[in-house]
C-alpha cells in the first residue's frame, strides 16, 4: 500500500495544483468538471455543520496519544460507513498511481473517473463531520493531526480541499489560495516522539491513507 501511495504522488500533485486554482485554464477545467456532478456543491453546507472551529497547533509540533487515537477512530468510522465501496476507492486510487505520463490536460478525465463515487464520497464527508462533532474536534485540528501523523509514518498525500473548490466555483471566482497541498512525507519525519507514537499503528495508517488523499 505504501508503494501505491508514493507512486501516486505525481498524479495527485497534478490534482493538487489544479485544486489550487492556479491559472484561468486550470480553474475553467475544474469548473466544467465539477458542473458535471453538481452535488459536490453540497460540501460547504455539510462543513457548516461542524460544531468546533479553529485550532492552534503546538509550537513543538508534537502529537498526543489521544489525537492519534481520535484520527484512527474517525478513519475507522469512515471505513465502516463507506463499507464495500472502500475497496473501489482503493482501486481508483491505485489506477491513478499507475497512470503514465499524466499532465495538466488530464485533470477533467482524472476527476471524472471518480464521478460514479461522488455520492459515496459525499456520504463519507457527512460521516466525517458527524465523527468530528462527536469527538469535539475541529476540521482544522483533524487536518493538522492527519498531516503530522502521516509525516511521522512517512506517507505523502495531497490534501484536496473539495469544499473550498466547490465554494469558489459556486461564487464564480478563481482563488489564489492553495486548494491542494502536498502533505505528509515520503519518509518518516517530524518530532521523534511522533514517530514513536505512530509506530504501532503504521499498517493501519498506510491502509487508510487513501482516505486522506480523498480529503477525508
């Protein structure tokens, strides 16, 4: 699984650059693609149901055991909610990893490859918000913990902010802010305490990395 995650970097980085809204061409392609499955426009409304907002990471960058446990609990709930479709997400993810000579012109095709998974992804997004509310976590804290955990375990992914993209498209603007950023790490990094903390969860985290790469 880790090889799939690392092998997917090139294509995922393309998606991340596209998600960032860099340049009119990229934005136009994203807009036309998202219009094909407009249900993704529900994402900002789903995220507005979050009860806790904002988070200031510790200066040390160190995770707590509870934060790691909460990340795994959310991921477990998501896998249970997605059910049999989780294997399909993994298959599509692997297909991206194996795609050769991808370029920015592939963006519409790459996104449309997931069109049939849009409904399942939206339901998973609702499940993520419900889980975060149950645990008293903000999306900001969850994303920070997720990044630091995957830095520690040595798995890279692109944080693809579909909610922000959908909101930009709904407003008819092309944002200069980053909408897709490379996260995690291609090798263990960050505080030594974090690396030690996640070591026993390594296999589970690698299996769940596909969730992170789908913004979950």
